[in-house]
C-alpha cells in the first residue's frame, strides 16, 4: 500500500473511532439524563404521596 492510500485508510479509521466514541459518549449522557429524570420523578411521587396522606388525615 502506498503512503497516500495508507494515510487515507488511517484517517478513515481515526474518524470511525472518533464517531464511535461520540456515540458512546452520547449514549452515556442520555442514560445519565434519563436517570436524573427518573430520580426527580421518584422524588415528586414521594412528595405527592406524603401530601395526599396529610390531606386525607384532615
């Protein structure tokens, strides 16, 4: 393989690796965000339940 062809192949491989890392990072960030949303929803549900119990006692 001549040097130009080798450079093109290496650059393409490098770009593929970078895209894979970006995809992986995006998936990680998406999962992290989803986990944060679930945690907030759980907190909201607990607070709502607490308020409903207090209201029912009155």
